[in-house]
C-alpha cells in the first residue's frame, strides 16, 4: 500500500491463525467483558436505587462506572466478533469511531478521578463546609465539565490523527490505538498530533500533581484525628480511590512507555489489556470491597 493516501478499512491484530486459539481469545474476552459489565452495572444500580448512596462521592462513582462501561464496550465487542468470524477487518469509519470514543472515555475517566480527589479533600480537610461546597448544583456542573473535557480530548486527537494520509492499514493491536495508528502515517511527524500529545501529557501531569498534593494534605489531616476509629473511617474513603488511580497510572505507563515495536507480540497484547481493560473491571470491585454501604446494598440486590 505504498504511497496510498486513503485506506478503505484497517486490519486489526490477529490473535492467532489457529482456530482453537481464536475461540479461546473470544471466550477470554467474553468472560472479561461480561464480568466488567456486570460489576459496573451492579455499582450503578446500587447507587441509583438506594437513597443512602445519593451523595456526591457516590454520584461521581456512578459516573466512573458509566465511563468504564463505555471503555470496554467500545473496544471489546469488535475484537470478540473478529475472533469468532475469523477476520481482522474494521472499517475506516469504525476505526475512527472506536478511536474517538475510547479517548473520550479515557480522558473523562482521568478527569473524574482528579475531581474525586478534590471531593475527598473537601470531605476530610473541610468537613463543616462540605455540603456547602459540594452541593448538587456544583457537582452537576463538574460532571458536565468532565464529560465535555473527554469529548474535546477525543475530538482533538481523532481530528489530528485522521487528518493525515496513511501508508498502511495494518494495526498491530486488537483495537485502533494511538501509537499504532501514528506509525501508519505517511508523514514522519504528525505535528498536530504531537502538539496535542504534549498538551495531554502536561494536562495529565497537572492532574497527577493535584491528586498527589490533595492526598498529602489529606494524610496530614488524618494523622491529626485523635481517635483511631476516625482515622480508619477517613482512610477507608480514600484508599479505594488512591488504589484505582495507582492502577490506572501504573498500567498506562507500563503499556505506553515500553519500547516501540513494529511487529506484534503477545507481550504488547497483554500490556494493552492491562491498561485498557483491567482497570474498568477492578474499579467497581475495589470500591465495593472497601465500602460497607455499597456491600450492604449489593447483598440486598443479590
């Protein structure tokens, strides 16, 4: 496909040419997808149905579950269908759509985790002002801003990436991923996309710094709480969020900072699954394990 400026479709990563391994890949993704959808839907149902969970913290958690549902629903079903049908094809429009929505959900996901750090900061460091600061009007405005930020993030990346011609249509990953699509560009450097990536890294570092500083102040405040029970209660609301942020950042860094390779490998596949899919599965589990109210409601639902 040398010197070709447009491609009618893309070819995604073929897990294996062996039919049994293809079916194994389908079954693995089906179980992973089913578990992720089930756990996130349970969290959403629990928060929506129980009045005790109608507070800003759980409102943010419900939106996080919606974003996690979006992430897996955008990329997993197509990979499952390809394995089942023994094909690698994804249309040009399908790739654009997948790329756009994946980035939208990922961008809003990290933005929301930053907001949730601020929520914990206000709740623990300024408890007397919590209801006044984190009122429903303010929380709704924040959520709208989070989703708009995700949409803009996805729109900018998608426009920049697909505005240049591609010299190949072979994507060495099971979905349309940023690094692999950039390798297909006919130009050596995609300046618009590089600029957006730099801006994204700066924004991401800003969010990370805000989260770290928030928790530094939170832990300093927690240590001043006289009772051990009070300290444990305060930490119990922070540890799940901190764990979720750590998993997302560590898996993302491991997957995206690895040396670039022009040939597909099971290691690349595994690392991509690690950062793209597993956080969406573990987020609701982590929150439900550490939260007595959610466990109580989930046991009633079950």
